């Protein structure tokens, strides 16, 4: 069945303009939602713990900052945009006591609901507005008059109005300018985790690093390897983004196109597909979510090791040097646009 896609004309922005919204968290997504909702005429407050380093940023941007508990008590729409690993404690301590009948609890990703770390009471709406892009670009696109597509899902419709309210919220952050797809918490959570692990973050990073290693270990210049395996990837993906894989193949040389057909499937072969299926199975069974929550509870020892290894990969040093010569590339990620 084709997905249902909603645009600006399908959303009634006044529904969210008539509510008090609390955005809990002011990181990548939180700042984008809070600032864009405010710019869309919505009554927003940000909820952050007393010691949070995000407080100063939110206040500098002219937002009212309260504690998560105060913000949840005041608001009737509560959007949780703290890290996935922090959400169950945040919910239990600061949200649940103020989640009275008829309020709406929103998420930007479904992990805590899908795997049962949070179970809201039956008399509140539970919905998700999940942008399909990094939060800093959600804000940048909004400011530029564009939008990042969003997934919207309703887990619980206590008021009968949950979907319309979520669609209005998506309009407030620019999502309906690009298109909003109706889905479920299960579908969003499982596809989002799969996409970031196997393709967008894990798959793409490993592909780039491995290609760079193969070229430099064979004696080619790291600068040439960087341009070939990382820099040019954006230009190739831009063509895919604009017109699909077919547009990219139209634009590259016939030599590249023949190499693509005849060699690409040798890189991403049947073994890789089997591994992708295993990764999906770990997501579907909840194994990944339990592993990640346990890793966080233990103080993230493996996460810290992985982060250090990634930061020390030789491609980072080469890239830093080359990007310093390209003033147009290193556009800073800011909390405003
Ligand atoms: N990053 C992205 O682009 C995307 C994220 N999402 C989802 O959005 C949600 C937020 O992720 P993301 O924006 O990456 O998070 P970030 O790590 O960028 O930001 C987290 C924010 O939450 C604050 N915070 C930490 N603990 C608490 C707490 N107990 N109570 C209130 N605020 C707290 C942090 O403050 P401090 O400064 O003190 O650390 C920070 O402001 C997640 O569910 C994620 O899966 C969905 C789509 C894309
Ligand atoms: C691709 C990573 C992502 O799912 C996103 C930006 O959409 C995330 O969790 O950050
Ligand atoms: Mg995502
Ligand atoms: Mg994600």
C-alpha cells in the first residue's frame, strides 16, 4: 500500500498554536524544534535540568527555560528530545507526575515506546514527529524556507485529535513543506535504527574509511584518497538526492557507470546483505536496544573507545588539513540556522 503523504495544506497550524508546548532537551533536535515552533507562533518553553550546559544556549536564543518538571507541569504538549538513553529516567522523574488526562506526549524517535522503556497512561495522546534528517539541518532548512521530511505516528489517541495535533507540530518545524509520512512507532524505530547502522552512518563511514585505507596502504597520496573516497561522495549523493541513482549514473562517465554495475555488487555482496539482515533481526528482537541501554548504564565504556578510534583514524587528519583550504565547506553547525 502506498504511504500517505501530507503537505502544508493538510495541516492546521492553529492546533499547535493554541497549545502550550514543552520541548525537553536542547540539542540537535531540541533546538531546531523549539526555535522553529517559536518562529511559527507557538507558545514554547524548554525543559532542561538545572546543571545542563544547554541552558545558556536556549536562553541566549530568547527561549524561556524551566526544569523538565516545571515545563511538563505547565505544558499540555510535551516533546521529549533528550538522548534516547536518558528518556526513561526523565519520563519517570519529571514527566509522568505531570502527565494528566488529555495532555499529549510526543517523541522525535520511537525507541523508548517501541521497546517498552516508557509506558504512558491510557488517558494521554502519544505521538511522534520524527524528522528524517539531523536537527541542525532541520533548523537550517526551516530558516531557508524549506523543510526536512518527517514521519508522524500515533501510538495512543486518547483525545481523538492526536494525529491532527502531530501534523500541526510537524508543520510548525517545516516538515509539511517537504512532506510528512504517516507510519507507526514500530516502523519508524526499526527502519531508523537500521538506516543509521547499516547504511547512513555505519555503512557509509565504514565504506569511506575502508576505501581510504585501501588506497593509502597501496601507496597513493592521502589527499588524493580523501578527495576520491569522502569529498566526492557528497557530490555523487547530491545527484542521487536530486534524481535518484539513475540521475547519478547519467551524469558520471560510461567508464564509471560500467565499473559501478560490474564491481559495486562485489563490494556490497551477498555476505554484506546477510549481515544487514542480522543487524535488522537484532533491532527487531530488541537486542540492540537492550545492549545500548546497558552500555549507557555502565558509563559507555565501548562507546568511548569507538569514539576515540574514529577520531584517530588517519582520514580525519587529512580531511582537517584539506577542509581548512575550502572556506565554503566547513559551514559551522550553529544553534540558530
Ligand atoms: N540528532 C538527530 O538529528 C536526530 C535525533 N532524533 C531523536 O531526537 C532525540 C534527541 O536526540 P538529539 O537531538 O540527537 O540529542 P542531543 O544529544 O543532541 O541533545 C540532547 C539534549 O538533551 C539534554 N538533556 C540531557 N539529559 C536531559 C534530561 N535528563 N532532561 C532534559 N534534557 C536533557 C542535553 O543537555 P546537555 O547540554 O546538558 O547535555 C541536550 O540539550 C532522540 O530521541 C533521537 O533519537 C531523531 C531524529 C534525528
Ligand atoms: C541518521 C541518524 C539519525 O537517525 C538521524 C539524523 O535521522 C539520528 O538518530 O541522529
Ligand atoms: Mg533518523
Ligand atoms: Mg536515529
